[in-house]
């Protein structure tokens, strides 16, 4: 039996609370983080391609 959603309520707050949260975070080398992100993306793409090839 399908479920029908008649109302969807989304609440969002806009402002500058991010400044407070980032003030306590230690600075991280962005180039290292970018390289890690790229490596993870490449790894996941290669896994997907491998799975498709196995089929």
C-alpha cells in the first residue's frame, strides 16, 4: 500500500553561526584534504567501473 505525503515542512536557519563553529577548529592544509578527496572519488569510480565490468 503506497504512502501519500500531503504536507512536507522544511525549516532552515540562515545567519552566521558557522563562524562560531569554525573558530574552535584547527586549521587543516586544504591541499592535503583536496588530494584525499580526489583519491577517494577516484577509488569509488574505479570500484563502480569494476562492478559494471564484472556483470
